């Protein structure tokens, strides 16, 4: 990773927060760790410090992690937020993704894997814990039969062959840099393809694009 990351760590348990901060400060791609123990201060600190990435717990005092994520995204949609929680209820998972979370991790993730997820999300990819991905896909499949989106409207998306290829790589969790390397183009060209895909799918971010692509069998 070329640029070091400033990370906002939002966690209400002091011991867990200390452990996470220690892990983050042990790697060379993190420049600073800002700490928050509740949702209200997380929103204020995000606005003040403009972190490159936010690790967000859900079970916070005051406003919860989902509401904090929603408020932070309303300040700047470009904020990258990783949900890191022990909560795995279907309602919370889907709501977190709906309000704009870029990744959803359960706290039983290993430190090394978490660091890999942080690097991946910082570079523009989305990530779901494998058990969460299964739940989301199951929900998507069960909703397909009741979808209000017609085949005609899907046909109107009109992705080019290259855009379809890039969308498949987005679904696979690749970052813009990895997509550029895979299809042998510059990163600027890869970013342009991603932007075009988001526009054509009428979604705001890569996570929504991946979910829509899977839901409607676009790739």
C-alpha cells in the first residue's frame, strides 16, 4: 500500500479497543489510530479528522453503529467503513449494508485477516465475512421471485463486455488496482469502468453493485 492510513477505531469496550489499537499500530501501513467509544463522538471525530478508514462496532452507547455509519456517510459518502462486531443478526447485517458499510466482519476474525480486509477495503473493494456472505446471498435468492424489477429494465442496463468483466471482478472482491492488473489497463481506466457500472446499475457504491449483480444474475 502506497499511502499510510489514518484509522478511526469505534469500540466501547476499553480492553477490546486497546487490543485493536495495538494490532493496528504494529503495521507499517497505519499512520495514526483515533479512538472513539460511542456513536456520537465517532460522527464528530470522523468529521474532524477525515480518516481514511473507520472500524465501527455496532453495540455502542447512545446512537448505535448503524446510525453512526449512516450519519458519517451523510457527511461524506467516500468514507470507508468496516463493521467489526459480534452481532450477526440478519436485520443488522442487511441494515448496515443498506446504510453504506463497505465491509462486515465478525469479531472472531484473526488479526492477520482483519489487516488484510483493511488493506482491501482501503483500496476500494468490498468484503463480507464468509458466513455473512452466505446469509446475504440466501436473502437475495429468496427475494428474487418477488422482485419488482422487470426483465426489460435489466436489459436497459446495457453493460459492455468489458464492464461485465469488471463487474464480475467487483463481485469477487477485487480492488481497483487488482482489477487494473487483471485486465491489463491503467488504474484510471479501471476506475472509469467502475464509475460507469455504478451509474448504469443506479447504485452508489461497489457493495450495492455486487449485491445487485448477484441478486439479478447480471454476471
